[in-house]
């Protein structure tokens, strides 16, 4: 056995291990758990990327794309660095005032403090974001080297999504199952994720790939199907059906199971995002309008049929009080705005919202402690400051618009031929958009497992665009 050949597969094994296991232990929400994954990425994949992956420069992101991310990471790290208190009085007067109040009440003297109200936690968040960047670059190199990596990653996401969905549906049927060894707080599908909103956000990144798998299977022999299958009887069609086409029902079943789990997670934000992703997929799946209508009809029948067995009335009652829930979240947004205005330039540090929310939300947080703002964009602006947040949001919007433009161009260039990489890229794009939409009303970004999965989708999307361009230039 060639030892060097086996050693070269270690990065792939590490990537598969991370992707297959990161959601299983409560979505890696505990610092010890996600810290272990960060160590695997930085030590394992990072060292391989730096020393054992020659020629990776051709598949890396351009420097212009990296600059906004690096600036954001550097600034978030600077927030955790202690500065003289006199500097903090200039940079963040509200933070300096809190420090002086603590000094007066506790009889202490803090001469050096960080901009962040929770410097250590902010630094760990920065390291996690750095690991995600390394993970993305490693995936791009692995996919560029071997197309089989795309299929492996693709299948791992679908299988993991189905397992999470089945576990969640069993929880809904029998709430005593709980979440691993923890009891369920309410009757809802949660899988191995504590918060149902984060669970729905995870599944909304998985099921579009299953739908892409079904599309690839059905369109792999599209021209052959158009010529031969019209006049064949049903049995003859099944007998002559290709191996890939036989897998289409399995992908459809996987999609239906995950859609059901999103519905019975009872996450209203997740359900709304699910339907928006479904609508968006109509523009990126290279199938006829007639087939799209048939697929939608089949999914509606599947959801209504099995949903009625599970209890659609629970879902309906969940949406009955959406008005009161919406007004409650709106109150949280309004109460969080003074926190933004007091730290509009410097922010309070990544992860520090939970520490300051009892101070600013004391008028509405009489029972619950709001450790999240239920709006990722608002919370990020509060934590890193408005200038840094606007830089990141502008970069993110630009990146997604450029990806959409290039993806649609590649789909048009492919003509009647269905390119599997573009189908996967389109599904990945829709999953990413759903993730960002859900972030407007929930806090799915705060689950490390979701971050690893959205970065994986970003790598699939980037690979699909660049790889198709390479094929076109070589042909």
C-alpha cells in the first residue's frame, strides 16, 4: 500500500468527518465541541493547505474578494485587544462609562480594557470565522483536484439531512424521545439541534441538493428520453430506465422527508424560507415548466397526505399567533436600536449581545433573557459596528449577485445539455439565499454546524461556476 497516497487522502477524510458529524452533537453549539472542529480545520486542513497543496493558487479566491473578509476578521480581533481606558473613552464612550461604573462599584481600577464587552468570547468567534475561511479554501482545492469530492460532499449533506429529518419527525410523533439526552421543551421537530429555528435553517440547506439530485437523475439521458420514451409502455420504460434514473425516486423521497421535517419544526421563519427557496429553485433547475408543475403537485400531495397523518392543525395553530410573535420581535428590534446607536462605530464585540441585552432590553425582557436579537443583520451591526457591518453586507450582496449572474450565464451557455455541476451549483445558491433570508427573523447564523454547511454550499457554488468555465475553455 502506498503510504503517501493514503496520506494525501487525509484532508478529504477530515472534511468528510467534519461535514458528517458537526450537526450531531447539538450542532456543535458548545465551545468545547466547536473548538475541537476549529482545531481540526486549522491544524489539519490549514497545515495541508499551506505546505502540502501545491498549485492551489489557481483555484483560490482572488485577493480583491479576500480583502473585505480579512478586514472584518482583523477588526473583530482588534476589538478583543486591551487598550488604555483613555483611548476607549474616545473610541467607545458608552463602553468606557460602563467600565468606570464597575470600577466605582467594585473598588477596582481597570486601566486597560478591550472595545469588546466580552473580549475572550469575541476572540473565539474570530478564530471560528478564520477556520471557516480555511475550510472553504480547502474544499475548493479538493474539489478542483478530484470531481468525486463534489459527489461525496453532495451525498453526505443529503444523507445527513434525511437522518436529521427522520429524527425530528419521530420527535414530533413522540416528544418523549427528546433531543439526544435532553427533554424537548415543546412538541416540535428539532433533530439533534436544540433550537427548532436553527434546525429548520440546517434542513433548508440540505433539501435543495436532494432536489438537484433528482433533477440530475431525470435529465441525465434527456435526449434519449425524448426520442424513445414517448411511445413506450410504462413497464417498458421501467425496464429500459437507466441506473441514474432509478435513483430519482429516492432523491424525491429524501426531499419530501426533509420538507416535512421543516414544516413540523414549527419554525415559521424556516417554513417561509422553505417556500421562498422552492420558488427560487424554479429559475435554476433546467427542467420544463410542465415537469416543475408535476413536481410541485407531487410534493403538495406528499406533504398534505403525510402532514394530515402527523397533524396539520398544529401547524395551522402555530401560524394563528404569528401577529403577536411578530410584534414581540419588533419590540426586541426597537429595544436593541439604542445599543446600536451607543456603539455605532466600534460595536460591542462578537458574542457580547447576550451580555448587554438585559441592560437595554430590561423594559421587555421581564421573563426571558434575549441572548439573540432574532435578526442576524441587526445583531452583527451591533456587535461589530455599523461601518464594518455595512462593508460585510455590501461584499456579501455583491458576491451573491455576481454568483447569480455567472450561474445563469453558464446555464444559458450549456444550452440543452444538462450539466450536473451547474444543477448542484444552482441548488447550493438557493440554499444559501434561504439561509440569508431566514437570518432576517431568526438566529441560524449562531449555530456552528449551520456555518460549516453554508460555507460548504458556497464552495459547491464557487466550484460549479469555475469548473464549468474551465470545461468550456478546454473544449
